[in-house]
């Protein structure tokens, strides 16, 4: 199965079904089953992102003080493991998705069959939809019962589920 490595918290957001669009600087012609892999590295800027809304809320965080969030929650995000499987339904230029701020939604004439956004406002916050980027659209997301340790790679790579 093909796999895509994402930095935390984006890997967990996808596994939880809170994120359905991954924005990348590159495109792919691949469509089909794909594993959601959390990178081994977890840079400080990404850890800090987890502590702010909407990331904190989407990750299931409760009413904790920011220092408690940092101490208790951040170490619980899995690293270097496959978290979910899903289907890559389409990959389109971000220019084909129009963000309408006053309605807090996306408008497009090219949504793939089976694609659904749970919360457009969060989805917009979780990606970089600037010009020249690509929106990878995922559906049929199935979180694994437990993370499966795996070594990741750049680009799409082959994951042999044990």
C-alpha cells in the first residue's frame, strides 16, 4: 500500500477524520488506498501549533491551561507510525478551491465522489491553500486500533502492512 508521511499534529488530525485535505507543494497522479504515517520528527513549531485552537479542539483537548497542555497532551501523539488508512480521492491545484471567509466554507466545482468536509473552517486552518500548491483529498478514513511503527520516507512510499 502507498503511504504518505505527515508531521504531527496533521497526521493525527487526518486519522481522527478532522482533516480531509492535505496541502502539498507537489502533485500526484496516484489515486487509491493510502496509509497515513506520522513522521518521527516533531519540531517545536509543530508542537506549539497543537496548543492553539482550532488544533487543540480538533485533537480533542479539553479546558487545560497551556502549560498543562504542553506537559500532558503533546507527548501522547504517536511518532514514526502508521495511524490510519484512507483513500486518496483526488489531487487538484488549490486554486480550484475558493475559500469564502464570510461563509466559512470552500466553493468548488470539482469535489470528488465520496469526499466530505466535516468542518470547513478547521480544514482551512489546517492547510496552506496558497497559489501554486495542491489539495490532496482523502475519504474513507479508518483509524487503526493502535499505531503501527514504521519508517517513513519523503514523497509517496510503499508500506508493507505486517
